[in-house]
């Protein structure tokens, strides 16, 4: 007996007909998939299977298999009792055209359905799929069904299928706790490296620039997340990146203590003690100095001559530096290497470095927003 016969038998027996079925098969043709779904399967997955995707799909199916409730009996209610995932599945199943109004404290959101499909969503500063993903994080609040109304408002359009939105939203929701781990806690104001702020805001896409503007040294993490045009997952991913490159500052750590923004640049750097230059293919660059990964770091206090090319800067940089930090233990985080602080960096070279750092950060955070 193959899987198709088992599925048919389960669906024909009233005692097992409601059990959700997922086909997991090496047969991946459209004909095979259609046959499985026609037998009543909830999903059809082709090997090899990503375990994380399988878990998300199982959770979605279990939520969908709850006893159906008519929307007439659910014109309003509590999100604690019926969350957005269940509401979307309900409206999709009944092919309803309606507006779903959601409220959490002083926050509001709205999702528009046409024939059961999400076509528009807004929530605070968020629009489109970002609003849907954010509303999926609401575990408490109220909802209310409303009749669709002609609207002159633009923006917030959604084109992704409901199933894709829900699966991605659940995945992001699962990852949010881990993304919060290294970020400052409640009440600690977040800032952005002032030497790069203007350039990054000018170079970044509008939504990414708006997030940087929220890092004003006054707002804490929760306030930044509330005002961000991105959903919480995307905002946290960007903040983690900014923290990693030392562009994100907080009230209890000054930019001077952190040495400014530092990025890895895939360009050669030459450095010498005496008599000749050594060479590496990449290094970490900041406006204050460099970090070079090497198995033989110089001693702290030693001076070195550095020579490298800043992308987009015509003349090569040649500068004297002093070793201020070294690690010769390969077991330590970051690997073996040395931090060299610039001693006589020319103003034009410093400006070129800061311009490159700002451009690289702007590209990265803008790209994160566009990929979200």
C-alpha cells in the first residue's frame, strides 16, 4: 500500500477523515502533487526538506485544523482568543471581502481582504507586508470586522499570497527573541555614530534612513521598534548589524570608547615593522585604525607603517600606526590579530574612510529593508 492509498483510506473513514495529512515524497512532478492534494492532503513536500520549513508548515496546518468559526459570530473579539493567523485563515476560507481592524493599546492596524486574499495592510509607520508581519507579533489586543469602504489612501499594497505571508511571519516571530539578546535593555537610549549620521541618512533608502533617525540618543529599543517603518524582525536585524560594525551606540558606551564604526574591507593592506611590507587580502577598517588578522601579531606599543587603498579614493593611504591591542591565542573570539591605531592619518584620508564606511552601512541597511 503506497501513500496515496493510505491517504484515501484515512479520508474515507469518518473517524480519521479530519486528521491533517502531509505528503513527504521524492516524487516531485506536478501530477504527483495534484494527486496528493486531490486526496485531501494539506500539503505536499518534496525531498530533501528543510526541517525549519517543515516545522512552520506543521504549525500552520495545526492552526488551520481548528474547528471553523463563522465570521458572523466573530465580528469582534480578543486576539488572545483568536490571533491574526486564525483570522486570516477564517476570512480566506470564506472568501470574504472585508476590513480587519486591530487595536493594541494606542496602536492600530488595518488589513483589507478581497475574496479572502490580503490586498492591503497598514500599521502605524508600516505598510504592506511589513505591516502584516508586525501585526502577526501581536499576542494581545482586539479585532473588529468592518465592511470594505472605498478609500483614496495609497500605499500598503500586498501582493504575496496569504500562505506565504503567514509562513514567513511565523518564522520571523520565532527568531525575534534571539535577535534581542545582545541589544541594550529597557530604558537605555540608543544612538548612532554622529560622524557618520548625515552621510548614512543621505545615502540610505528612505525607510532605512528613517530608522537611523530614530537612533537619536533619547529613544530606547522599544521606542525605536515602535517608530520603525520596518517590522520588528527586520528592525532587529538592522540594529544587530549596526551593533556589529560599532555604528550603534548606547548611553552607557561612548563612541570614543568603542573606536568608531569598523567594517571589513576586501582590499589588500600592507604593513611593516622593518624592513619590508607584509600583506593581507582584507582587514577591518575604521576612521581610527585597523584590525588585521594575522598569526604573528606585533607587540603592543610597536609602531607600524600601513599602506592600503580605500575603495573609491584615488590615492592610496599611507599612515603610521601603533599597536594598541593584540591576540595571539587562536581560541579567543575574533581570532589572532592586532589592532593598530592611526597616528598621523591625513584629513583627506580620514574623510575618504568615513565616506566609505557611511556608504557601506547605507547599502547594507537599505538592502536589509528591501529584502525583508
